[in-house]
C-alpha cells in the first residue's frame, strides 16, 4: 500500500471486509480492501482494509460500532 495509508481492519472473510469498507464510505472515509489471500488456495491469507492515516482514529471507532 502507498505511504500515508494504514490498515484498520483484517479478516479472512471477503464479505466482512466489504461491509467495513462500505460502512466507512457511508461516513465519508475513503477505504480500500487489499486482498492478500493466496490465489491458488483461498484458505490462506487475509483481506485488509486501509484508510488514509488522518482518518485512522475515526475509522477504528466506526468499525468498533459495527460489533463484528
């Protein structure tokens, strides 16, 4: 990921990572899901949600409010 972005959520499940991304977008926080799962074996690896560093604290609070 580019400098200035930080990971605020990690999951093995694509639907949860997308839920977080959409929830953050609804609160005007730009978020990107990076798929780090193995392309051959989808059982290995994680999906990570990144936001700009200046939105980190707000994003983490919003994620906690989801109670995943």
